[in-house]
């Protein structure tokens, strides 16, 4: 089986590798999520009714990426326990902890770029 990275600066599959089966079909292997860490610069956010993971990422990571909403997967992975289905509604008043934009850019997105180049 061949192994290649999936590339894309906002992709939740940054940490995924791909493989091909005996019929040359491409599929994803398991990805390792960036899990919660007790960091001094973590951000806390209390959700409003109707807010989505995409909205939260867009609000806090707009300086990291022009497509900041696509970084919702970082916010989901960082929760304790991690959010496995980001399509489910978030209740208003839910406390969400996010890694800072500095951590997202320097540790999460940069790490993936270095590993797969």
C-alpha cells in the first residue's frame, strides 16, 4: 500500500494519511486529533443559542486563515471530550475552550505542513 498525505491548509485531514488498496482505490487512514492541552493562552467562549462550531472558529481564527470557519475541526477536537459529530447543535450557554490563534498557527497547522512536505 502506498501512503501519501492529504494537503490543504484548513483541512481537518491534515493529520491523515492515505493508502491505496489492491484495486488502487484511495482511502483515508485514521487521523490523530489535536487534543486539549492546559495552556495559559487558551480561550474560553460561552455559546449563544444557534451558534455552530463554524461560527466559533470564524470568530477566533479569522487572523489565522481567510477560511477560518473551516478550522472548526480544531475547536471540536480540543473539547473534553472531543466533539465527534460537529453537525449536532451546541446548546446555548455551553463553555467551549479553544487553543489560541498562536497555537493553531504555530503548532497545529505548521506541524502538519512540516510533516507532510
